[in-house]
C-alpha cells in the first residue's frame, strides 16, 4: 500500500484535529438523544408491525409478506448497527472495537440499505402487476413465490455488500459520521462509485415503475362505468382494484421517504467522490447521516397512518379492541 504524500497526511491530521475541536457537548447530547430515540422506535415499531403481520391471518398476503421482510431488515439495522454508532458518539467519535468488528458492522449497514432498495423495486413491480394484471397476480404470486423473491433480494444484497469486506480500506470507521461504512474517496482511488451508481439506478427504476402505474390508473379512470349485468359482476374486481391502489399508495410512501431520507447522504457521498478541495460541511453531513438512520424507524408510522386495514388489525389484534368489524375490503361488494 502506497503511503499518502506528506502534504495529504498533514491535511488529514489537521482536519481530524479540527473536527475533534469542534465537537461540543451539546452536539454530543443531541446526537445521543436522537439516536437513542431512533433505536427505540426502530426496534419497537418494526417488531410490533412484524408481530401483527405474523399473528393476524388476514394479513397473510403477498404485499404484507414483503412488508414483513422490510421490517426485519430495519430491526436488524436498528438493533445491531446503531448501538455501535451510539457508543462511538459517547466515546468522543472514536471506534474501540477493532477492524474486524468495524467491517462486520459496515457490511450489515450496507446490506440493509441495498436490501431495502432491491425490495422496494420488487414491491413496485408486484404493485403494478396487482393493478394492471390482477388475475395473473393472484394466481402466480403465492407464498412460495414471495419467499423466492425475498431470498433473491437477500442474495443480491449480500453480493453487493460483501466484496468490500475483502478489499482493504474500503470499509472503515468514518469519524465525521461516527459509523463504519464505505470510505468514499475520489473515484480515481476508490471503487465505491460503482455501488452508489447501482443504488441510484435501482431507485430511479423504482420511480419509473410507479410512474407507469400512475399512468395506468389515470387511463383506467377515463373508462366509462358499465351499468349492465356484466358491469355488476365486475363490482368485486373494482373493489379489489381500489384496495390494491391503497396498498400501492402505502408502499410508494415508504419508497418516497426512503429516497427523501437517504438522498442528502447520497449527495454527500457523490460530493466526496467528485469534488476536489472543499470537504462536505460538518453540519450537513451530520444531518444527512442521522436522516439515513431515521429511515429505519419511519416505516411503522407510514404503514399505520396510510393503511386503514393495518390500523383495524392493529386495534383488534394487538390492542384487543373488540368492536364490530366491517367486512374485509377485497370481499365487499357494494
């Protein structure tokens, strides 16, 4: 390994010393408080949603299998990765667990990020099938098909996150971020640009699928309703169509917040890779990193507030509110 030039080494040492001097007790307190809240919400919220999805048999359907997998990924990240970040902040932005542990934690964090991106893309495709090709969707997307998709997503995520473990210096502790992750440097000296480009491509493809779905729904609204007997027989299909649209809106909200909360951090990563000279402002970087952490805890709130079926099941199954329950929407013919 070629050592950096003396000027670069002196610059890095000076930047590190300057960073340590600017960390205030108030900033440390705010970091610890917010991260503790994120850990609690991420673990408890996703576990509650997971228990609900497993316990309530009416939710044993294709979209909720994928939601259960997303919750499991967020629990893994919140319960395993974030406590190490909490400890590093508490120790004054220092890592005390060794290089191997750092690589493992960085691997799990990157694994969770790519897994969520891949899974949201697969969900967007199944949402399009559920609305545009509902008969094919109901026949082909069984439990075993969903399990195969989930296994494929985890395999692709491991394939993306594992190679940097074998590349010396790629996974390391980033003091400015208080976490072990990719060491983003100039694209001429590091291959992390390829990983970021792939992640951006996945997010873009997901948005395009939802855009195509929006166009399909818009075109369907232009269709004139039928009033004959054939039209009356299609009322059940129409009701299922509305139900699938509501589930699609929930998953798009999850996708939107994933992009919104990870976006600033991705901008900072591209900044490091392409920009020369000026470094990312410390305040912006800290906010971007903590926004990416917060993404692991927002999904339970999005799902509960945007899906009344989940709210009803949550009240009946976990809160034991035994009120008179309306018929399930997919089977309600008006």
